[in-house]
């Protein structure tokens, strides 16, 4: 995995907290920020971006409220795990497995198919 860097454009129409929020959310959604990835502290990211700590804190609060990140006290702030408990996703996975079993594919072959298609 490559290093994920947040950048803020002071000339952009979106405020800095929104730029941070959007980039971290997109990184988590795309997998560039894997579940469990430790984010910099509010103070560290604020210093790195030359922003007020309140700006970064607002972005982190909004990300946490959306379930994208989670703060674990003194351990730090991490990209949240996206455990699948969605009924539609579970039903789709079940149908996928049943279909592939009927076709005679092994688990390894099925996983290779998923990996290949996920990258498209």
C-alpha cells in the first residue's frame, strides 16, 4: 500500500476541514486507507498542513460521526472497520457462493475471481 497524504488547497472553494474529510473518506472507501490504519493526531495533522487544530478536529469529528474513523482514547484515531452486517450484501455474498458452488469452482478459484473483478 502506498503512503496516503492529505493535502489542502487554500485557494479551493471548499473549506479546509471539508477537504480533509473528503480525502480521508475517499481513502477509506477506495482502500487506500485500510481498516485499522492509524491516522495522525489532530495536532500532528494540523501542524503538517499548517492549519488550526480546530479545523482538523472538526474534520475528524465529522468522519467519526459518519462511522469512517474511530478514536480509541490514547491509542489514537483509526480508520474504522467496515464489518459487513448489511442484509443486502450478505444476501449477495450468499447467492455468489451458491452460484459458484453449483458451477464447481473451488473457494480459491472464487476468491481469484473476486480479486480480479474488484480491481476493475
